[in-house]
């Protein structure tokens, strides 16, 4: 069975359901349960939404490349884009005067990624930004 | 995303289907704002057929909740699928919103 | 954006957060609101606040409520150590350590709650009353709104390590301050427009020379942080304003300083009086 799948789309909001459906179907093929699939789609959707709305702000939308790898112990999602790097320093100081409604979308997005994934790694090079998300297939036993 | 509307004793029951994400949420917000502007401030959102919600969808919920309450009504949720419930709960919204098992009990809750 | 409907009657909630004896300031708030002709449409209480939330909901006169508190909340409550808890700690297997753990013997508080609230239930409350506790097994916040008041209160004040958890309506319950020290979210959910929130940062111990004091200190640190973050979120999530009422005390009030009761109520009244014109403006009555 193939263990790695790739998809590339222009960074537009219309790509969100396409990425989600793609992720859902390959996960189904690998027998991944619905709750687990939802978590993966949520984290991927939040990450891509952020790239689409902020990463390519003020320029023509470039690409988002998604790769899903199935391993016996975990699933690895890699999301690569070529836009502006995510600036954790700036996001750490949110605009407290903005409406909560406006902050919900961006604030909860990252929070949901951390809540649903076991490992989150962000790397940025001169060429691209790459977010790697890992979710373990079997949760380690609670201590 | 699709929204169908029906009126039960002055309560607007909006059934959403599909996804509530960054792509569809502006449309959902517009629809709800139009409802509230037309004087419907007792709204039930039946989410049984919603297969996906992200933080962008939460923004829709929060906006509708505040606007209906400002108008003296309320925005209540019904029939949350597991994934949708998880997202609502992770955000802490279960403690500030009224949530029911089905649209019927949500709409009758307005009559109590 | 739709504007607020002027015909809609604004519902006022009084939320009394955790704060031990300081929660008695709620009686001062009630007095001040009554004098200003502002009716309270619902009361929410958590931990120490549940004692006063219940009294206010029952329609108890301020003087009577003060008298009841004098009889109820004194330092003796934490004087008597639970011998079985000590034995269970030293030899958990022999004495059968279980979830019913509390360092203090709770027989005195039980008899005092019985004397103050008798067999009254939530149905006897004149205005909707909600008491917040925490499910010890699942960690969930639990909103109590039916059953015997003294059971709900006993659950809501089950200070961790100090008083053992309380089984009520098939759940093992602990102090509400562990999940929601100032439960304004309950008032938001129940449709309150104007929320008057009486909340306190819990005081830190001046010395730590006993296991109960050590336990108090640990839980206080966590609860104070939880209070800050919950309040910030709920305040922003509410469609109108949450009005915090913060009585000022010129001296340190400890958890069981019942001698200070009168002063606490006065300071509560004073703090509320300062907010009355603002509340009236929001209610459109001035």
C-alpha cells in the first residue's frame, strides 16, 4: 500500500474543502477512524486558512503543498508554502482592542492545532515555510 | 454550505449543512445578520448535517450569539455531530451557549 | 449590526464568586441594589459565594442573613482534624485511602449547614439560583439547580484536601472554584443582560506551618490564575458589560474572620453604591 500522498493547490479559500476531502479519503483508505480524521482535517484546515489569509497577504496567491505520510505508529502531515513566514513574535502580542469575534478565528486556530496534534514543528528557509504535524495512531498509556 | 429555514412559533430554525469554514463563514454571517435585522432574534441552529467546523465557524456562532442577545433573544445550538461538539467544547463555548440534542427541544426551550 | 431592542427587559444577574467570608459582601450588594430599586433576576454562587447566593435567592433579609452567617462560618470549622484522614495518609492500604479524603472533620459544617438551610430546596428560591461545583471524577464544571440547598452548598465548598468531596445527584463533587471561581458564564448562558460580578483573588498564606495551609496555598495559586483567564474570556464573550464589583478592605481579611462580617457587608454596599449610577444608565432607568 502506498504510504505517502501529495496534493498542491493555489492558496485560495476554495482549496480548503478540496484539501479536507483529499485528506479524508486517503485516511479512510488506511482505516483511520472518524474522530481521528476530524482532528487531522481541523489542524490542516486551520494551518491552511492561516497561510491563505495571512501568508500570501498583499501578493498573488502562491501554492500550498500538502503531504500525508502513513506510518505504523503515526501520521505525518507536511504543509509547505512560499509566502510570508509566520511570525510567532507578532502573534504573541495580539491586538487587545480588536473584537473578540475577530480574534477568535486566528487565536483559536493555533490553539486547536496544538490541542489535536502530538507534535507541531515549524521551519522557515529562504525558499519556503514548512509546518509538520504529527499525530500518533495510538495514544500512549496515561501515566 | 446550505441553510434552510423554517419558523416554529416565532423561533427561526436554521438547518445548516456542509462545512462552516473560512470559505463559507462570511455567507453564514450575512444570512444570520439579515435574520436578526428582520426581527428574528430567537434562533436555533440545527447543525446535524454540518460535517466540519473550524475556528472561522466559531466566529459566526459568537457573532450570532451576541447579536441575538443584544436584541433580547438568544442563539441556541442543536444536534451537534461529535466533531462539531469537540470544536465548540475546546473553545470553551459550551459554558456560554445553550445546546440541545435536537432542534425540537431547542425551539421549545424558548417557550419555557 | 442590529441595535438593541428597547422594549426588551434587561435581566440582571448577581454572580458571587469564591472568596470565603469575603463573599458576605454580597449581602451589601443586595442591600445597595434594593435601595436603588434594582431587582435581581438570577443569582449564581460558587464556593463561599454559594452560601450567600442561596440566602439572597431565598429572600432572606440582610440582618437575618448576617446573623445566620455569624452562626455558620467561624474558625472552629477547620479546627477539628480528621483522624481517619491522618491514618489513611500514613497507612493508605491498611486504612483504605479513597476519594473521600479531607484533612478536616466535616461534621461541624454539616450540622451548621443544616441549622441554616434546613430542608429547603432550589424550588423554594424566589429567583432562579445556580450553584457551581466541580465533578471530582471527570473534572467537569457542574451547575446545580435542583435538590436540597445544603447539599449543593456542601458540594460547592468542598475545599480540596480540607473537606472531603460530597456525593450529590450521583456525582462526587468538589469545590466550584476548581473549575470556575467566578462563574459569570452561567449567567451568560442563562440569558442575563447585565452581570454584576463579585469576585476576589484568594489571599495567600502568611505562613505555612500545617498541611491544610500548604494545601490552601497550592489551590489558591491555581484558582487565582484560573479566575483571571476565565474572567477575561467570559467578559469578552458577553454581549453587554460584566460589571465587576470589588469591595476594598483596609485590612487583611482571613478565610474565617467572622468578626469582620459587618465591615465586609458595609464595604460591599459601598462598592456597589459606586456602581449604581452606571448600572442604572445601562438599564435605561436613569
